[in-house]
C-alpha cells in the first residue's frame, strides 16, 4: 500500500473577538478600537483598529489563547485576561510590547477584570471560582481565594468595581451568589447579607451607585461604600412606560448609557438630557465602547461596526487584519455526485463560522457567523452542495449554500432552520451525522446548570426538527453513529457549568422507525462511551476502550468478543469515525496511525503517517482528507 500525504492549506482563518475598548493611541494621538482575538494554535492577538481609516495593527501575545476582557489602565497600558492558561497580560501602548505576564496558578480562565481602590487589577476565574489580582507597576500577584470553595461552583465570571473601590463578584453555577471582596480587609461578604442566595450581575459603578441586573427584579442599585440598596433608581424615567434593563459598562459619570430592549439611550446628568442613540437588533453583535464623538463601536462575528448616534442600522466592516490558521473543530465533505466544485468543510472552535477548501482549485472561503447566537459550529454535514450546521450555544441549526450570495444579516443565506434551546440543551456533543435516508441526527448536552442531553433529527427535505430529551437518562449524548435502522449513542456524566458526576457511561441503541430505545447498557469499566463506528452489512457497531474495540451485534442485540486495535504507545482515538463508501469497513485514527475494521471484524493497522490526525473525512474523490494542527492534508492510496 503506497500512501501519499500532501499538505493543502491552512483554510480555517476565522476570528473570535470577545472584548474590545476604545482608547487613544499615544503613538499617533488617534482613537483606536483595541480588540482581542482568539487563536488556540499560535496564541491570542491584540488588534488595534483605526476605525476612521479602516486599517489595523496586530500584536501577538506572549501567552494565552483568547480573552474575555481588555481593560484600559493609567500610563498608556492595557490589561488583558486570558484563557486557556489563566494569565494576566500587560501591554504598553507606547513601547508596543507586552511588559508583563502574570500567571494565576491552577486556573485556566480569567474572565472579566476590574480595578480596585488599591490600584491593583482583579479578575475572576474558572475552574476554581477564585478572585486574583496583580499590581500593574510591580507585577506582584495575589490569590484572593474563593468564598465558595467546596460548593461545586466553578465560575467567577463577573467582577465589577464598587463605588468604594471594592470588587463585586458573582459566583456560579451549583449555588450561585453575589458577594463583595473588601479590598482593605481582604474578606468576602454577601452583597445582600440577609439573603445569601441573592444572585445578580454587577454591571458598573456610577455616581456613587453600583448597578446590578437581577433576573427577577430587573435593574437595581446599591449606594455608597456600604452598598445600601436604594428604593428608587437614581436614573431618569424610562420612555414609553418601560423599565431600564441595563447600564452599559462603558458608561461614565458624565455620559450614562442606558438600555431597554434593543435600544440604547444616552443620559447626560449635567443637563438631564436623554437621547435615543441606537435602536438596532444586533442579533448576536455587541456594542463594546463609545468614541469621544459619541460613535458606537462593536463586533458582530467576523466584522466590526461604527454606528453614528441615532442610527437605525449598522454597516458591517470585515476586521482589516489577516488571522493565522486555526485548528478544525469539525470536518465534512461533499458527497460523490454532489454539485461541483467539491469542497472540504470545517470550522474553528468558537467563532460560529465555517470554512471550505475547493478540491482542485485550492480556493478557500471563510464565512461570517452562520447564526446569530455566539459559540461555535460543532457539527456539519454537506448535502446537495450545501452545508448543514448544528451549533453551540443557542442550539441552532442552519444551512448555507456557497453557490449563492452571502446574506446572513437578512436571513437569506445562510438560513436559520430553528433552535432546540427550548428543550434545555445547548451543546451538540454528539455532533451531526447523515443517515442513509437523508435525515440528519445529532446528539446534545444539557444547558448550563443541569445534567442531561438529547437526540435530535433534522429532515433537510421538510426542515422539520424533532427532539427526544434524555433518551438514555439525564446524561449527555457525547457520541453518535447512524445506519439505516438504528442510531447508536454513547454517554458520560459531563455537564455545562457543573462538576462531572461520578458514574459510568452508557451505550444505547435507538430505533429510527419506532423512535425509542431498544437496547441500553451501562459500561461498568468506562467513564464514557465515545468514538462509535458502524457497519451495515452485517450490522454491527463498535467503540474503543483502551487498546480494545467493543463489538455490538445489532442483529442479535448483544455484545460479541472484543477485538484488539493496539498501536505503539496507546495514543487516544480521533473523534471522527468513518465508514467507507462501499460500507465494507470502518476507519479509526489514533494519532498518526489509521486502523481499518472490516466486515469480518478483522483489524488492519496501517503504516504510520508523518502527521497526527485531529479530524478526518472521506472526500468525494475517495481520498482521505485530514487536519493536523491548522493544516488540511490529503492522503491518497488508501
């Protein structure tokens, strides 16, 4: 067997911008939009956008992959909090360099940041739900601890400066609470002492008040350094008889920006003037800051926008900076016989975008966000020249036709097919798979703060979506394979925003015709069941445990003897499991080894290739396409 591997491109180039602030650039005196861009492979980027000239500078980070917060500081500096390595970065805008990298030991995320009365910068973390801080002058770091240690809370996502310079914190999600870290005493106390379970989202401190968004009561305020609740909001009356729903974090004592629904109002306390400055449904976009002349700066997907005060629309501009390649989060390919040009599809972790590589021409396309909700495309299936997607975190389905003009803003292309968020799921952990009858099946994990999952079916012909919640109990469907009769599911005990429960995973078989579970077994030696493959004739499914494959006979509904599938050093298994076009064998990958499982249950380990395989798919030309790092490769001769 002569296997030939060729590198094709780094096609996935999408951005993931989660924070931004407007600040004057001390080098040229121009206002710039300073935004943070995620890249999990080459490291995060600080992008300085000159929004009047539509140009940009890019500054690579010395650490970190992405950020939820960029915070302007005195002395022409910017603080950036990072994930997945939990660090504070300090950028000097004059020197054009990062001058400090401060580690938060044991933490993988630092979320938002706030300045304390002591001049230090504070940030909250995942997974220890801790508060930490650093001195931007000396670089000295302090772990302030967590008042919810041992409670199952993993998150401290929101931190905000109080009127007295203390730090308001919201912890979640096992038993959520809002507490205040007193800088002088280094102690936590409840924001509402008589109600320890009170949970709100601290927004901003203005004019001696801390404003908090509460899910039950709406916008509330606490006054002074002792944070006494006030009976009446110190704000002007909301027009139309409504109630204010928020105060923008970029507000100042002189310019207060108030929200009600999609509207943004500017209140000038000095004169009492109240003006509607923005009334646009941004549909997944965010206003991050305001320029000195009142123009609003924001991000929507791969674009930024500059909105004039009073505008009723926005003009999206592609961020004028080329991103480095990013890894694939999923991979799909057009089927044989589908309309040309044939494409290999993929998309990045986060960004909610898709990318494609045209076989033959080598042309690469990176799209904008395919749905309004933030998150990422988890599963994609190419069918009839289009790509169908299943996305986290809004539990959305969409379809995009690359042969037609892009018009996501008006819902034309890609087109939103529906959301199953009402079934209390958000993450398609089982990805999405094409059944022989042309229907698309996906497996899901429950919303943040609860355990469970779902199996969903999308019919591309009718665009009808059907959901079965918790088909194997309150466990997520983390792996899925389908044939013409059954869907084969695997579960574990993971959850969004909750600790992983103790317990073993399940394997289950779902009848597509009867729409019910026909076989279910707890795998007593496995924490989770993943990487399910299936052969139709004879009908059997398989999934790995260590160096073995469990084999399930779907005709007799029983397990057979395991088969060995060992390779040197026993690496992990690639998430993608492929069935050959003729249906006679299944392909697994373990790092740089490919493993064929044939109809007779025999296992064939192929000679190792040069590159580790992250994701893989069969192309319409019969070749194997796979990603390694950020690069797309083709393997011929399989």
